[in-house]
C-alpha cells in the first residue's frame, strides 16, 4: 500500500530535518555531555528533534543511562561479583601486610 | 544479630584475621580503580594500617567493610593526587582513547551518521540482573582493557563511584573538557563492545 498523505508529509519533514540537524557523530558527543553538564536550550532542542527521527541515537542515550544506573546501584558488590578482575591479594602481599600490621602495634 | 559488632567494640581485631577477611575485597576494589597490582597492594596496606590506628573511631558503627572501604577511597584519591603532583601531564600528552571513526563512516551520502553495522540495537536486559552475572564482568573488563588506563579510571570514578567531574579532574590533573572527551570515548567504545560481546549474544540465547 502506498503511504497516506500525512505519512508522506512526515517522511519529508524527517528527511529535511536529518539533512539539517547535526549528524549522529556530533549527537552522541552532546548526549554524552548531557551526563556531565546541563545542556543549553539550543542543544536540548536539537537532541529532541534528532531523537524524533533517529532511534539509534535514542537507544544510545538509553544504553548510557542503563549502564550508569546498573553500575552505580551495585558498586559495592562489584568486587565480589567480579571474579574476572583479579584473583585477589597474592600470598606474598597478604603475609607482608600481616607482618606490617602486627609490627605496627 | 550484631554479635560481630559487639565483640569489635571490646577488642582491637586480630590483624591476621582482618586481612584474610577483607583483604581480597579491598584489593579487588582498589584494582578496579588503579589497574596496577603494586599500587593496589600499597593502598590496601595503608588502609589496614590507618584502620588499626583509628579503630576507636569505628566502634562498631555500621559494617566494618563499609568503614574500611571509606578509608580505602581516601587512599586511592591520595594516590592519584600524588602521581598528578609528581608528574603533571600536559594537555594531549596521553591519548584519550579510540575515536572509532568507522562507527560513523558511510558511503551512501549519509556520512557522519551511524554505520548500520555499528548502530545501536535494542537491549533486552534488566540492569539489576546485569551486574550479578560474573560473565558480564569478564566481558566488561575485556571491553575496558583497550582503553588508556587514565580513561578507564576516569570512567570508573564517574560511572561506578559517581564522583563529581571536578573531583575527578583534580585527582587526575585534567581539565573538564579533557574529561568529557575521555568519558565520551570510553562510552562510545564500551557501549559498542558490550553490545557485540554481551547483549547480542544474550539476545541470541533467549531466542533459542
């Protein structure tokens, strides 16, 4: 089925916008900075408009939010979960620290 | 219930037992932020020494581990301040991380927009469950490892510890602009790497 008049119009507007807004490469930088500083009004409008036509950049924002949320929520459990990080204190270091601690009494 | 806390009030703990009980946790905590096992051993030792000296300040309030982590955080901060003071890094002397131009290279006239092969896809994951899977952490570390150490550390301080930008800049001796570039590169790289090596595979597993 061919697109209706309204749909065609929407497509044309989106295409027109996509050509005039900053490209995704610049958008992801602004999106990243939105986690660090308040965006200017102009930037906020650009992000809103860009998100309206680009689901990729929307998802990009979602993913950054999700990563931050999950990492921060469980920050204190990470060393326990994280068997990949390192096996823990080596035997030598453990003994050395124990010696230091009992010597420092 | 708080038996450990009550006994802790009475006597200074046996340092040997202490090290066995909390040593690994503190060491891993420090490794995540220092990425250097010698430095991590040092700050863990300093933490235990400081904790032993100031034990009367603890007096069984809250969890012992949380208290130790509090001290460790200060030691890690001191470590970075010392390094920054001793060898201040000029602007641009160290790389911030990969730029990944291939993510935004297209040949159809839409250059600088997402290349279809690298464009984000929808993630079907519960953030809370994510961090409880040890496989996820293996992938996470593999994804962080190609980043310059300083960039990975800045990312950890910001996204895991939630430190303020100003604190991180002061610790690492960098400007806010510098930090933003580092965080942007880290996010760009990590998001893609996690998607390729974790989220897409997880999605495949669910479909089967």
